[in-house]
C-alpha cells in the first residue's frame, strides 16, 4: 500500500551517497545538488514533496527521529510511507520535531519549532522545505541573466565570498528567509533549512548571513 | 556475508552520526554529543575519527590516512587496512588523489581542494577542560562566550616564558564565535584551518563528541595585540627535498649523534623529490 512512495534501491550505498550530497549542501550553503532518488507519487498540492526531500528523509530518518508534517503536505499515505520506510515517529508538536516537512507557501514564522538551547544548540528542528524554484548564481544563471528579483545573498561559513540563492518570491518565501535571517541574532540557537525542488536540493544552516539581493538587481535594471 | 556492515558500523549508528554531523556543520566549532559505538581498536587509536570516516565513506571514495604526517606508521597503516577490509575502498598516499583524508596530528602541506574532507582524530575535544573539569560548566562557558580564562592561560605563558609556549592543540576561534581545540596539530598548521576549501570534521571517540569547520570559514588563533600568533620556524630546510616552508621533524641518522631535519609530511616530501629528480 506504500508502494507509491518508493524506497531506495540500495539502502546502504544510496543512503551514503545522498547523505554526502546533503552534507555538501549544508557545508556550502546555497549550492544546488541534483539527487538521484526514485520519484515520489503525484500529489494534489504545490509545491510537491519531491525526490530530493524524499531522499533526504529516507537517508536521515529512523526510529530515533521525529517528524512534523505541515498541513498542506500531510496525508495518511505520507504518514504511512514515512513510518513504513523509516520507522520515524510522526509528531504534531513542532517543538519536539527533529525534522519538519513543509512548503514555502504555508510557512508560518510563529510555528514553535525547536531552536536548541545555548548549551545544546544542536537540539533544534531541521526544516525540509518544498519550494517551486531553486537556483543560484553559479548554476547556469549568471546574475545578469536571472529574470527574478527574488534572490537572497548568502555569506558566512561555507561561502568564499557570497552566493545568491533564489527560492522564489512569494510571501511565504519572504517570511521564511526573514525567519532564517533572524538566526544570526539568536545564534547559536536557530533553525537549519534544507530546500527541495524536484530532485534538486540546497541548504541554509543557521550560520549563514542572509541579505536581500534585490538592491543590486534593481540598480542594474534601473541603469 | 562478511559478518559486518559496509564500513563496519550499522546503518542506524551511521545515521545518528550523520545527523550529528549536519548539526556540527551548521554550528561551526560547536561540539555535538553523539552516541558513539565501540570500535575494534582501543581508544587512542583514533576511534572518533574512524567512526566519522565510516559514516561518510562511500564505495567510490579514495581514502588516505596519515599519522603525524606519515602514511606508513602503525596507526595509519592499521586504519587504512581496516577500511580496505570493511569497505573495500581504494586507498592512496597522495593528498591530491584522496577524497577523504583521516589524520592524526597534522594537516597536509599540499593545499586541499573543494570537495575533499579532512577527518581529524581528537583525543580531548574540550579546549576549556584543563581549566574546568566539569562538562556542565564548560558547556555554560561556551554558551556565555566566557573565554577570558583561555586568554589568561596563554598570557601566563608570556609572563613565564616571554612568549606563548603552547605549540600543539593551539586554541582557535571559529567564525568569531566558538573557541575550539583543533586537535594536537602543531600550531604551524593553524593557518591552514582558516578559509580552507575542504570540509574539516573532528571526532573524539572516548568523549563522544564531534565538531566541524565548513569550507571557507574564518578561523583565528587566539593571541594578543602585543604578542601576535606566530608559527614555528626552522633554521634548516628539509634535508631530503629542500623545502623551507614545511613542518620539519628532527630524525637521528646514526648512533654517533648525527641528525637531520626532514618534512613530517611524507607524501609532500616524496612528491617534491620526484619533481626535482
Ligand atoms: Zn622534504
């Protein structure tokens, strides 16, 4: 009955390969990684919970982890699939979730995810966010050619100078990026985010400084 | 079946370490506790580093293992053989050819590149431990950024010796926040921690702590305005390759007291000799 939510072909080696890509994404914020994962089934909502986030879930979750699912992604089939494939516990309490599955569209900054404590900042929720757009300024889109003005300029650990990541420009995207930008003020407490768009994945850990990239794009267009 | 999983560790342990590694990368320099496993080698043989390597290693990775810069010491050879046996991975002594490098007490002289991962074996992960034995207290000190004692310790050196006497495990501050023990590397290697394109992971087996420095992260060695941080320097060049900017070991050459200085990084030294020849 969970056949529509696929397992990894080779649990040991596929998990390792996917983990290394997630580690690469977290180590170099804003880099976009293409994950090879069996495609999840059709879903009614947009954005979809795509292959990249499904692969991250399969490689990272087990019976020691708890997952919170945002209302727009939640379904009995997904709950069953996660339990069946990973053994993870589904929780309705965001503050006790190791991972939270959500979409940019419905991100609510008031949701009380765990941000860790000052003595144990690692005990926080990792957000897994489905987005409809995931591009950066080195993935075939030069800054001048980017049509959107929705990029965010990232800097800090994992980034040599700066990198622009574009996750879309909806109100939810802006609320989410504003919340992640707020990590700097609460550091070392904070939220770490992994974004998935189809098979593509990128991350913004709490150590990243986030500024709007709009100013530069606007000035280019005005000139 | 060989009776053990790929890379020895069971999948649940690997996942637990992998989740901890993601948090370590997200909070550079912060020590993440992890539920370490017993490994088929004694503490002091790099069980922390071995567990991290086992959790990240893939069948296609090429592995290098060094101990004090050398690929051929007992410790390095036994860890290399361990991973050849339990993971079937290809190994190398060439820094440039390696995807994953596990190390005890050195950072290779050859600059690392983006995509490489350097795994450090750490005996004592807590840089404040010698000041404060209580884990609860050191956690609080990190939380409050109470690092004054660290400077006091270094300044006592200056008062006593006229310079900072700490030459190994010289404390650093990562991304302007956490004070971190870089493991017992010589302070000569500290500048290589700063802005390195490689990902650096640190594993302490006995204390079950892991921490990380992401690529391109600002790492400063603690110092004082009137006593800036300095690395070791030698009056000699390497007797074998002539390098005048590598970390040198003094070796006894005969029983009449003859001695010479040679590179501690054997791959670096041999590569240079090959290029010169
Ligand atoms: Zn030499």
